[in-house]
C-alpha cells in the first residue's frame, strides 16, 4: 500500500481509515509512517534532549554504509544483475509491507490469530454518569458549551514532541480560561527534573505489602509534581502485570498478581489525587513485553498483538485497572501493543466496552506516546487525548488529530457528541482534582523545569526548528521536602529477607554477634574483618554519578532503578558502601572493599581473603523500556540470571571468604525474579536479601535492615523459580517475530506466576508472598462471617445515577477553526507545532464533502449499539461488586524476641467441583490472593486481623453470561461446596483455613 504523505488524506471524510480489527493496522499505522527525516540532530540543545533522540530515530534514517566504488566497466557488467537484485529487494520489501500493513491479519508462521479479532463496541459511552463526578461534570459542561471547536481540539491533542517543557503538553482553551495541561512521567518520581525525590520503584512498593506506604509515596510524589507545575503524573503502572518474569518494565508495577497490583495501584492513585494531581494509570492493557511493543522501534511496521481471552482479560490484566477506576483515577493511558489484533488505543472493545461501559471510567483515555495509530477510528473507539500530539512519527508535527480532528468534525466523520464527550472528560477530570483552584494551581505558570535541558535558559518548544527567544526554563525549585524519609521506609520495608541461617543477621555495629572483640585493647589485626564485594555495592565506576547513563539505561554501580521513562534523575544515591562505612564501628571493624565484579586474586588479596570473618556480596539484574538497550538487554532481559557475572562472583567469595569457612551474605538488587540456583544451597551463604530497586536511599535502607533497625517485613511480589522454563510457555518473552504482526498468544489463560506453579505442581525456590523476619509469627483462630448471603450474580445494572451533559449536536461553524487573523489573536506559528486550525479552503472542502453526503467508512459494527454490560453502571462497575460479602478474621501473634511487622495473606480457592449450575465445569486456579495486611507487633503481642471480601473478589468472569459470577453450590456442604479461605505468611505457607 502506497505511503500517503499528505496529512489531509490521512483523515477526514474519505481518506481516513481504519476499522478496529485488522484493517486497523493496515491503514494509518503503516502506510503513513512519517519518519522524522527532517530532524537535524543539531537541533537538540542539550544532553537530555539527545537522550530522546534515540527513540526518535527511525530505522529508515540509518545512513547506508558504502563499499569502495566499482569501476565503470564492472559497473556496466553488473548493472543488470544489480537491477535484478534491486527489483527483487524492492519486491520483498513491498510484500512485507503489504502483508504487514494491508492485506490481513494472517501471520506468516502461526496462521490466524487464535482468538480472532477484537469485537466492535459502539458507540462510545459518555462520561458523567457517576454520582461521584456529578459536580465536576456540571462545571465542565458549562465551560465546554462555551468553547470553540479549535479550543476543544486543543484540549484533546498534544502540541507535539518537545513542544512544551513537560513530556506531554496540551494547548489551552484561552477564551474560556482552561489552561494548558502538563503531563510528566513517571511512576517513581518526576522524570527529567532537578531537585526531586527518586522514590523506590513500583516493584519495591509492592514488596512492602504496606497500604499506608503505597498511599504515602503517591502523596509525596504528587506534592512534588504540583510544586513543579505538573497537572498529571504518568503513573502508576499496573500493566505489565508481570506475566513474563524477564519482561523489561514489570518493575514499574507492583508485582505479578492482579489483586496486589490493584490495591497498590489504587492506594497510589488515592495518594496522588489527594493532592489534586491527576494520576494516569497505565498501560491499558496487556503490554507485557518490550520486544515489538510499538511499530518501527523493532524494525517491523506493526506492534505485537497480545492475544488474551475474555476471562484472563477480566480476572488478570484488566483487574487492577478496575481498582484504579474505582479509586477515581483521572486518566488511563492505553498501550502501544495490539490486543487481539487491534491497537489498544483504537480498540473499541477495550476502551468503549470494558473501560468506559463495564468499568464506568469517568476520566479520559490518553494514548501512550505515539500509540495512536489512526485518526477518526481511534476517537470512535474511545480515545480522548492523543500524546504527544504527533501522529505516526516522532516530532514530525503531523498529527492524526489536531487540525485533522477539526476537519473530521466539520465534515461529519466524528459525531459532535463524541468530540464533546472527549473534551468534557478532560475538563471534568481537571475540576474533579480541584485544579480550578488558582491558589494551588496558578494559571498559565506551566512547569518550572524543562524536560529537555539542564540549563537555566532555553526555549519552550525545542522540538520546533523555528527560532525562539530563550527564557528561564529551569527554576531549580527544590520540592523534595522530607520525602527521603518515605523513600527510605519504602526501600527498607520493600527489602525481602530470603534466607537467614544461624541467624547471621542482623549484624551489629561491631560486626558479627557471634565473635566478641576485646573491647579494651583492639588492635587492627583483632578487628572483625569484613569484605564487601561487587560493583553493585558502590558508585558508578569512574565517578560520573548515578545519572551518567541516559534514562538510567545501563547497569553500572549500585542498581537503584530500572531504565526508561519510568526512571528519574537521582538527586543523590546513597550507595550501600557509603552506608556500611558509617554503620560499622571502625574501631572494631575493618572493611575490605572490592567494588568490582572481578574477584580479587593478587597474592596480598588472597591473604586478606583467607582472614575475612564475614563477606557481603552485592549483585544485580537490570532491565527497562524498549527504546534503549544495555548490552544484550533490549528492554526485556534475555534470561533471569544475575548480570555482570554475579553468580561467579558469589561462588568465588563463598569459596574463599575466610578460607571458605566464613559466613557470606548476598544482597541482590533486581528488576524482578533472578535464578539463585547456582549458589543458594552453598553452606557458607548464610543470608540473602532481595532489595529490589530501592531508589535514592538505597544504602541507608539496606543498613536499616542489615543492622536490624528495621526488622525485615518485605515479601516477594513474584515467584522466584528455579529456572525461567519453570514459569511455563506463557512466561517466555517472544524475542523473535513470528509474523509481520508478531502474535503473542496468552494461551496459559489465568495461569501466570504462582498460579502456574501451583497448577503444575512446580516447586519454586521462593514462592510468591515469601519473606522472613528477625522474629517469628504464629496465626490461629480463623473465623469467617457472612455479611451478605451468597448469590450468583450481582444486582441487575441500575440506570445511570445522573445523566451525562447534553450539548447541541450541530456541527460548529467553520469560523471556529480558521487560522486567527489580525492582531487581536496573535499567533506566532512555530514549525512542527500542532495547531487545531484549518485554512479557509480546507474548512470549506470539509463542509462541502459533508454536504455532498460523502461518508466516512465507519468500522464494521459501528452502527450496532451494543447492550450495556450488566457488570457496569457506576464508577468501578456495578456497585454491587464492591459490597462487602464476607469477612475473614485471624489472630496473628509475634512469638519471637523482637518487634516486627507481619504480612498475613489470604488466599481463596473456589469450591472444588465448581460449576455454576453444576452442568459445566469451570476451571479455577488452585488459589488466588484475595487479602493482605501489614501489622506491627511487639514481642508476645497478638492482634486480630480482618480481611474484607467483596463480591468481585469471590466471583469469576462468566464468559457466557458476561458478568461476574459467584459459585453457588446449594445443598453441597463440605469439601465440594465451599469457598476455602487460607491465611498464612506466603502463598505456600498457609497456616489456617476456614470454609464458607
Ligand atoms: C512510555 C510511557 C511514558 C511515555 C511518555 C512511553 O514510551 O511507554 O510509559 O509515559 O513514553 O514518556
């Protein structure tokens, strides 16, 4: 299919494109790829901007490498051969593009996608049906009804990559006083900014299992965002869920279980939004791997399709988004990948059906950066805001919306009602957060930092080649307050003690508890000698500081976070060695530091080695977002092994520390599970701490745990298997394309992580939920109380509590979108900046197309109104799903000698021979997490812990009825008929059981 370079033909009445299924990627997604050929890298004014260049460089931009020139004669002789080769090459390329982009969804190797195509779901449900948003929609309607079409387009379309100071910027609606919105990454702090906190990553937060900390971190993050002039944080991240342990971005989320992700995401959102900042939960949905996540980044014209069945979608991948919506999230970011062969940002079943109707989402759907792959059809499918505004190529200034959206409304392709709903959703979210309060949100101040330069002075639209005046872009406002306290607490509580024999931990300031020094007469040789090994204990070698790799895209020095848009500039990073030097009493302890992964082997080292009383070894494994790679880690890890020869280092230390007789403690920083099998059973290795990704307070938090100032209470938010294969076929990243549209079938359905291990009876090394403490806990006295009697289905859906705003459906006058003239509205046009305006000719062409009755080729199913879901009806879905159904209570007792926090976890099993009507067998996981708490107990103290189970927790998604269904086994008491609730301290350490 020929590339259509003219943006006018991309959109609008006839030229526009895709239906939502295979034609979706056959249209704008591939045949209109406008690579940023015009980009001159000299335009990038600074280091950070260069960092972004990589992601923007299309493959087609690569300079060819030339061999020596042939002589004229040989050239003539080979000319025909050459032509033939060129033609053949061209043909192959053409066929690839044709197949990938146009002719169908058939894949080269796997044949048709097994789950077929994503069904159509129209029309897009309007926002404004939830009582909780009533006031915000009322105010929004007043504002929107006074907006021009150009203003509406401004609010829904980003101004372009690097056209504002934040990573995403919308234009204002000046006449009605609605500001430009500033959107900034990411889930662990304010990206690309100075003087902000580098919080621990999501995976560390998940490992705390501490709701209060989840909330507190979100709140602190939002305070920093507001003080930096950011309206919306691009986080939290609850997708990827962690289906594949090697997936590159799972660390941005909270762990490989939907319930844990859901609670952690919701608490983070509540924390963020308590400060009036919009949270953006991302990436909706099934964005589980980095390879092929978006077109062209991996050399293919299309992104991967995650093929997910209806039950797995509901019970796993969309589940945490349900919690986010229930928590009142302002925005949802749709993901790059396709879902069931339709791009997530143009997938009407996902956006209109699941998100807006079934989950009752009241905020706005924002695209991931360049995840919008078509124009009109994405609006119809439920997308409300396109980011960063450019269409199919970075910084090309050719939006799929912008002026094309104006055109599509004028020519009648996009119903006025849909346009109004898009903008109303954004404005309502702004009111809902209280951002109309000018004391907290001074109008038109914008961010006080630039994402693109560290210098004080710069231009506000560095993405535009147009000359601009330099202004102050970085005011260096320090917003960190005392947030390091929260960062440290999260990092400490998110550290998981995996092994502690002896127990060798906690250490004392004097070194080891078991060997006493002669306190009165300590000579150097009498000191306890402790060896610290591994690059991961120290700073980046070479002294460049923790930010020396762009977007943290390398593994050097101690690992504080993964890489990509989910990383921030560290204001500082307390390395483990810094903290350890302080923590040990230097009059009693002598540290021997080997901050490299090469095992020391000089004769003098050997002598020292044999004399060591204790060794601490630091190792790690890193990963990140697919736009950059480090060594062989192209976003996703290629395996689950420790990196930089970490296993060999541990084994050497264990063999040589104190001549092989001294104790060894291993500390791991990692983005996810790592294989420990090479050394975990080595007798000298007495203790292992899994410190996840601790952020700026890394060393301090680690010392807190190592020395027992904080009793470890972290628990694994994923399973540590004995091999990558143990995670099953669904746990494997697809590293090589299996088609022009790579197909990733989620055939394992519900069985990821511990559910897979349970189903196939595979012993993990450390199971999901596992974590030791310096004390011990017991549990007993479990009871269950029925709050509401069991019933199979929720109450029938109620009518909307309030009606959505009504506006005139008349198509606005062309004057609304014409380029402003004269000095009244001065516009200094910036090249490549995205404007909503049309020329008079363009506008009248749009109107005349409409008048001639030309019709946009609406997607299949567009004219069939879908029935509303019985699972919907309010924000978060049918309110009945969120009503308390049963309560389980247990006593937890601290039976050890020190105070500490326990993490009781409730796992539910559905009735065994579960069949809803006893006619069909329903497949259920052996158990699923359905409750957790974190309680602090003094030695000997007992507390009663209560777990609340809502209807959704007790239900499965019945694909036939299309609703959440509880299992009713009336008359079948006992083993077969009951729900089983087991409570314990991990998914395999279940101490008590009650039946219901
Ligand atoms: C990432 C998003 C991020 C966005 C803006 C994308 O590449 O996938 O998570 O929010 O960039 O930086």
